C-alpha cells in the first residue's frame, strides 16, 4: 500500500483512507437510485442502467485511484443525465442510442483535449463567471426536476406550473426526506443524502405494503420483488447509433448535443478538481492541482467507457470532498469507493424499487449544494452579471441545460464586444478570448439549424 499510494508522504494511513472511501460512497450512493430513475424516462431499461451506473462508477473510480492517486470518485453526472433525458431525448426527440453516441464522441474529444495543451487554453479563455453560472443553473434545473418528481410542483394549463397537493403520499414522503437530509447535514452526519433516500424509501414501502394497488396505480410506488439480482447490460451496452453523423440534415443537431456535453463535463470536472483540491492543500506553488492532467484523462476515459456500456456522461463528483474531509488523501480512498460501487450491482431489485418521490429530496438538496458558489458572481458588473443571470435562469425555465448555456455564451460575447466598442476608458474594456467568439459563431449556427 505504501509503495503504491505513498501514504506516509501524504500524511495518511490505510485505516483513514478506508474510512474516507466509505464516506465518499455514502455521500454519492444516491446516484445508484437517481441515475436509473432519470435515464429510464428516455426509454432505457432501469435495471440495465443501474448495472451500467455501478460498473462505470466502480471501475473508473478505481482507475482514478490507481492511475492518478487522488481521492476523487466518479459516476454518471447529475445535470448531465438530466440533459441526456429531458434535453436531448425528450425535447429534441433524439433516440437514446444516438444520445449515447454523442456522449461517446464527447469522451473521445475530451481524451484528445486531455493529452494536449488545448484544455488549458480553453479553461483560461472561458470566464470564471460562466463556469460558476453553469453550475448554479444546473443546480436549479436539478432541483426543479426534484420538485416535479415529488409532486411539490405540478403542471397547470393557465400558469404552466403551480404548487401541488401537500396531502398526497409522494409529497409527504419527499418533504420528510428533505427534512431528514437537512437535519443530518446540519449535524455533519456523513451520507445525509443517502439516509434521506433510505428513510423516504422505507416510508414509501410501508405505504405500499398497506395499500399496494393504490400506491402502484396512483403514485407509482412499488415494493421490491427481491434483494439480490444482477441485471444484464445487454439491452444498452454497445448500442451506439452513428446515423445522425451520416445525415446532412441531422449532423448539426448531433454537434449541438456533443458540444453541450463536452462543455458542461469539461468545466464541471475542472471546477470539482480545483474546488476540492484547494480545500485540502492539493495545490502546488504555481496554483496547479496535483496530477490534474491524469485526473482529466481518467474523467475522459470514464465518459467514453460509460457510453459504451450504456450510461450518460461520467464525471468527477464534488461529493468526493466528504471523503477528503474525513482524511482521504490518496487513491486508496478511491479504490475503496469503487469496490463498494461494484458490490452494489448485485442489489438491483432494492434500488429499482426506490420511487421517484424518495430520490426527489436528494435532487432538491444537490441543487441547493450546486448554488453555493453563485455568491462569487459579480452581479454589479452587467457584462458579467447579465450573462450569468441568463444562464442560471434559462436552464430551468426552458427545461434545457443546453439552451441556457448557449444564451450565456452568446450574451457574454455580444455584451462584452459592444462594451469594448462604446467604452472609451481602456481600463473598463475586457479582453475576450477568440475562443468565446468562436463558440458564439458555432452556437449561432448550431442553434439556428436545430430550430
């Protein structure tokens, strides 16, 4: 262990790393239930997605530990899975096999960017304001999905949406879950999100036990049909569909989806690495994250591998900070987390029976967590604040991460271009990278063709 992970050099030991690995797993295990729940809406078999989620998270997280020697765990990204289902499949009408192909292509591009200096150029070119805004916007989008899944927010023909009935079982269950997560988080109990899902699920199953027919027909709450079972990957593994690439009419839609996956995945990973590493001093004297290049490459390989076996974009999880807070400093913690994900594959009946109202509290609170850095955006500077606001607001309001992201980039390019032309004071002019204007042109073309 010492030779492989350099424990003493990093001020840690085997016991501390194991505890950290378990803690990280508990903090992010909600993805085992949430990811199949979200992707199944796209038409993908829930059981197969659960296996793919666990397998991708397990193997890629172990790869992170062994190759990069960092205590970071990876799994199918929240927000990215929502964009996959609701933005690409439901809104754009793209088959889930084509969407998986876009994720696969994005992963290949990410691998190329990760082994060259292009990633540093892109990271330096995109303003920090938009990076923060994307995270916050996705947070609101995820929370909105949670509110809808729980029944707290429902459709209305006149006002589009309105408050749901708080006396229905799903809403009551979701509210209890939110309270549980908040209380446990306040008391610094690890795995608060997971405990919220577990307790909400137990309440839902007790309700289903008392009235199975009503629970199933009215609220889609079911009891598990077993405990141990392995769901085959066959229905979703290696189901890539390259037909959009071969079609002159559909190629730009495919490019739109791929670029959005790439942009969000790339900067979500960079933000997570920098944020977690900074908290525990994993930054060198030049401000660079330890083994950042290796970590980005692992993330890219994980996305490509995940698409092949049938899950949405795999990315580094900010919940890794929970394990880091417990003392995790090396890849041994990641190996432990990965092994736990692999074991979870054989408990599919339990995870499949977890109802949407039980995972909704985790979605809502994750949305809250992702809003944390919005205070760092300078809203007093209109050329910074307006693009950030549009990005954050339009993601949930258009029910599209891609549209919100597009408008954010376009507005940043236009507003700063106009500001630089009409402002005589050189100190108030901003240097906008050619990368931003390139993105502007590409997204204008993509959005125009898509519509």
